[in-house]
């Protein structure tokens, strides 16, 4: 009897683990079986929630830098950083639960395009200042009735496609290729901090990645919540936590529906530079597509969520460019964001939150360079006034 009593808890634990894995497998089977519908409705919901949160909380990465420079107010910047911290914790849970495998993500490739992250991130940061906000902010403004942002988004998408494989494509490939480090040649499997630490120290990857998650996510949470003004601001807290969870939800949805031979051949989460171009291509060639992909539905969902948020607050207002100088400034910023976002492989959400959630070295570089570019852009704007 004593032996039976001692063995029972072990069997219970095994049953719980098996049961948890069984639930995940059931979800995955259901999701893959009808991946197009899951991506359509799940992605639309995630995008709508994201757009609604950004609109209602006034979340703005460019505005966060302006707040710091002009007023010494760090709350919106802390929201942005908190979103990344929440996403880091969420992605770590997704991997530990066996739901997602980040080695299938474009962010963790062993090819570290450090030059692209530095140059693209800086260019993107400058562009978002000239256009009065990053791509996600322009999406929300467009959903709130700002026709300027609609033009900006259209140009961002067009220039993004030109940079991927169009007129600017050869220059991008030559530049990025010349400034790319192959980490696998040094025995590093990918560019996640855990992999780099493991290769340098010999510590197992799982231990190294956990240490990186605890160190970075812990530092983020401590830094954000040590500020009393931030803790007392429900809007800034909601923005950081909500946007971080939207990114985690995107990873979870694409991981569950992932099948390289079916409707969702890759995993990812929220990003808005190339998806702006994908969305334009989709609406122009609607009949050529069996179903919209995750980037398209989340982009359209963000527009919808912003529209609902603006209408619910009675803040939906049509607006347009104020003068030729305003037009040129916004269009110039859009072009810079289109080029920079592709070269850096993402934007203030796509790299600074979604990419950073994987703890990829390139994403951390891009995050820092977007901030630097934003500050440069503000100095340039001051000089132009």
C-alpha cells in the first residue's frame, strides 16, 4: 500500500502532462484542418483588439519619444517596453507548453544582418517622426478618419514592395549581404540570446534562454513598475499589457495553424510594414487569392478596431494635409519607413515587440536603432522649423 501511495502522485503528474499535450494536439489538429478560417477570424480579432487598444490608450511609439524630449514623461515609452516584456514572457510560455517553436520564425535565423538592423532601424525611426507616427499609429489614425494616414500607408506598402523585390531590391540585397554575420560558422545555431550564451559558455540552451528571459523580462518589469506615475496610469498599463498579449496571441494562432504544406506555411505575429504592401496587393488582386493571410487580416483588423474605438468615443473625424510642406514631410517619412522597415525586417511593433519577444539579437539592435533614429528625426524637424 505504501508503494502504491508513493507512485500515485507520479502517475497523476504524468497524466496531467499527457492531458495538457493532448489538449494542444487537439487544438492544433482542429486549427490545421480549417486553417484559413482560423487565420481569417482569429487574425481579424487580434488586429481589431490591437487597433482598439492603440486608439483608446493613445499608444504611440513616436509620441513616446516626443514625450520624453519635450516633457520628460516616460510613461508611453514604458508602455512600449512593457509590451515587449509581456511578449517575451508569453513566447517563453508558448515554447515551454509545446505550442510554438521559434526556430521556425524569420527573426531567429543564424544570419545576423546587423547592418540592415542598424541602417533600416535608424531610417525607419527618422521616417516615423516625419510622418507623425509609425505604421501602426498611421493605421489607427486612418481608421479614425485621417486621410493623410491612408495616403501614408499606401505609400509605405508600395515602397516596401519596391524594396523587397522591385526597384530598390538589388541595392538592399547588396547592402545587407555585405553586412551580415553567419553565426552558424561560429557554432551558434541561431541568433536568440539563449543560443549565443549557450555557445559561449557551454550551458544548455534551455538554461541559457531561461536566464535571458528572467534577466531581460525581469529588468523590464522592474524598470516599468518602479515609476509611480506609470503605475497610477490605467491607460498606459493597459496599452503595454494589451499590446504584448496581442503579439502573444498572434504567435499562438500562427503556431497552431502552422503547416508548411497548407494554408499557413510559417509562424509570426503582428508586424505592419510589409503587411501594408500585402494588404494593398490583396485588395487589388482579391480574386487571385483563396484566402487572406495573417498579415493582411491583422492589418485590416487594426483599421476596424481603430474605427470602432474612434466612433465609440465620438472622435471619428475626416482630416487631410494642411499644406504642401505637410504633404511632402508625410510622404517623405512614408518612403523612409517603407525602405527602413523592410531593410530592418520590421517596425516598432514587428521588430521592437514581436521580434524582441523571441530575444533575437537583430530585433534588439533594431529596437535601439529605431529609438536613435526617432531622436535624430526630432532634431531634424526642429532644424526645419
